């Protein structure tokens, strides 16, 4: 039998041999496009103006080249504080993919130590809110719908609510903001126009956090956010829906109005970033059969229509004549403009389009849209989506801190499911509907 000292000596020698083995961590090998994007992001903070916008667009193009698995894997390996993470995280959210961890917001939380603790659902509203809206002028009707939606949410909340003050921006947003700041509000909601939002965000360190109700060319400063129903955001949602469906070659037909143009351009750019081939981008006209037949020869696998209802009804039989009606057809939300007669709209059957959730189904905390429309003109017709937007502005008022601090958190709003990216922009995943029997019918699982 071996002696105990000999056994101990051999054991310790074995342990010593194991402990001397080198264990140098293996560095993660990022995808080529991800590495290029990381190099661009390293210098992004030092840029301004058009150079900064161009650099951001270049980063987005590079990230768009990655499939979901590669993007998720590379983003998860970024070290804390890496300047690319905000870009990668935004790309993940737009694809409906989870974040590896929360965005690094420094000491910015959209909250205030003086507020009572958050409720179990994350509700933690400010103490005093200043609502910045134009009470007169060309945007007064838009502002009225937003205001009524906001107040519907405000008065429908049975828990603690902030004191609410209104400030008219008709005479100038800067003066209204100054008054709201001097009055001691701890959150400002508004202004409404893109120009006013850019002016409000010109100050990189505003005295009071601001939830802007539009998106301009400037990134919200730390502690502030921007919420919008912009055509560009819808274009990105349409592109993502087409990618989710596996489309590789898309034909686009768009009207000439500014909103249509902006939606189509954003969708086209987002599709191209994801490697989808644009077969053609046609301007709408009443007689397009020959042009459509020419495009059919290039074998598109989906059609995107950025048209109003009457335009789409005129185009539908021409798509059939060109042999394109059997393809998946997606449309912008404008397609419901000028619809409402099932016998006429039956020609649109099969077309899928994004919409505000409240317009097609019940939303917790809100009456049905038909009931609200019977009581308030700001909740009917084209104004209804602005009413829903206003309601969601109220929802965000109480949940910004939750969205900022808890990764992979979203709130179900009247316009869609809302989350917050690392740049202070509210991202919206809309609901989807499909024309069936000439009537829009909600889709249970998005546009897939």
C-alpha cells in the first residue's frame, strides 16, 4: 500500500500540472460586414450634420447584410459601451429579435427620484407634464385629434396621474417650451412638426426631458425621445414584412403624393439593404397593363402597392391581366383611404397592409373605435389614427422609464407594439390586416 505522503505528493503534482495549462480566451470572430460597421461606429460620435447621417446609413447598410443568426451572435459579443451596439440593437428590434442586453444609456433613465415607485406593470408617470401642441393654424385639426386621444388615455387612468398643462406652439415652439420649462414640468410632450422637433433637439442638454411627437433630422438628446407615425417608419415595416415572407424580388408601384413617395423610397432602401432585388419601381397611372407585363417578365415574387384605395382598385385587374395577381401583395396603410364599400373593394381581396391596432381590434383602456367615433369627430375617418397616436403618447408618458431600463420590453398601444431603441426613438410594430370579401380583416400573426 502506498504511503499517504506519496499519494499527496502525486496528487499535488497532478493539480500543479493542470493549473499551469494556458487558458487564453479566444477572441470572437465578427462577421466581415459587422467588423466594417464597428469601425464606422467608432468615429460616429465625432461627426455632425450630413456626414453623421451618411455614416449612420452606411452602418445600417452593413448590418442589413447579416442574417438574423449572425446579427444576433455578433451583437451579443460586443463589449459594454461599444458604439455599434445601439445600431445593432435597433436592427434587432426592427426584425423582431431580442436584445442580448439593455442599451447603455449612462445615467439616463427617463425617470426622476422624486416620483413614486413604479407600479407592477412599469407605470411610473411624471409629476407635471407640459403638452406642446398648436391650438390654431394649419395643424390645429391634427393637434385636436392628438389631444383628444391623449386626454382619453389620461382620464381613463385610475392610478396616480401627473398634473397636465397645455402650451400653444402656434406662436413658436421655442417660446412655448421656455414657458413649460419655467413652470416646473418634469416632462414635455410635443411639439408636433418636424421643424419644431429639430429646433427643440438643437440643445443637446435640455433642462426638461421631452417626448417629441414627430421625428426630424436630429437624434434626441439623452433623456428625451421621439415618437412618430412617419412614412419612413411604415416603409421600413413594409420591407421587414416582405423579408419575413421570404421575398427576394419585389415590384413596387407607388402614387405621386409626398407621403406615398416617402413610404416607397424608405421601403425600397430598406429592401435593398437586406439584399432584396427591386424588379421595378413604377409610378402609378390609370393605364399600366403594358408596363406591368414588362415587369412580370423579370419574375418578381411579391408586389408592394403604395396607393390609395381607388388607385389600388383600378390597378388590381391590370395586375391580373399581367399575370401578377397570384403573387403576395402588400400595401401601405393608405390603401384604406377611399374604401368602405365591400362590393367595390372585393377586388382588393388578398392584399395585406399595416394598420393601427385600435382601428381593427379592441385596445385595453380605450373604447372601441366605432364607439369613440360616435362621440367625437376626432376619432373618426382619417383623424382616427391621430387619435390613436395621441393615446399612445399618453401611454409612453407613463412607461418611458420602463422601456429605457428593461431590455426586450414593449407596451401594447393603440398604434401597435411600442419599444425604445438606443437612440431615443420609439419603434412601432404595427398590426396587419388583409382584405377578405372586400372588408379588412385583422391578421393574427402579423404579415407573415
